[in-house]
């Protein structure tokens, strides 16, 4: 995936949505954020927190865009900014079956989005499961996209619909 193109496309789509939002929905839009690259310190914090479990595709995303905030797209989508060294956002880092995971985003309904640690894989949604001892209930980790590029493309395609 060309992350630079995705970032530019998200910026353009969000600007289009903001321009028509009040007319379409009857109230002003929230602020949309499509940030620039993560800092070297943030990337170091992410690597320090996850080590070898950090998926390469997530690192590639953060090297181009550190955060995204689209509160008026569906239920809202956020890609969380990486933590600084020594910071821990408190997200689960493993499933109850022992598999490592890296939480990178959320929606406006409390769902967290994560990737399996290591070589990547499907984007998982954590919603309604139990967190015990720092591990999220494996049976409640639901695949929502085949991989990170598919997930990001789906968000891009939802932007024109706004709250719809």
C-alpha cells in the first residue's frame, strides 16, 4: 500500500466532507485530524513497548501518518498516536490464548482495533470482551479486515458517507 497516497486521499476526502457536512447533517462537523509522521521518539516508544511483536505494516503507517481522527465518519475512527518511551496507554498487548497484539486505533463506540503481533494479519476488533491480567479475551477478538491496508482503504471509502 502506498501510505503517502492514502494519507493524501484521506485529507482530500475529509476536506470534501467538512465542506458539505453542515448542509447535509444540519450542524457543524467536528475537527478532522490527519497527522504527519510519528517522531523518532514516538517510534522508539512503540518499539520499546512491543519489541518484535510490532508489525512492519503498522510501523510503515506511522512513518507517514502518526494519527488520524475522523469523528464524523460512521461511528468515528481514530488511529492513535504512538506512545513516547516509558509511556503505556494501557491497551491489551496479548490475547488470552497468549498471542501478542498491537492496539493502534478505536472507534466512537469503544471498540479497539489491533493487529496480531509479528508478521501482521487481520485487523481485529475488541468489543464486548473481557480484559483479565492485561490480556483481552481471544474469543471476542473479531477480524474486521484481512490486513491493515484493507482496513485503511475501507475507512477511506466510508469518509464520503459521513455519519451515514
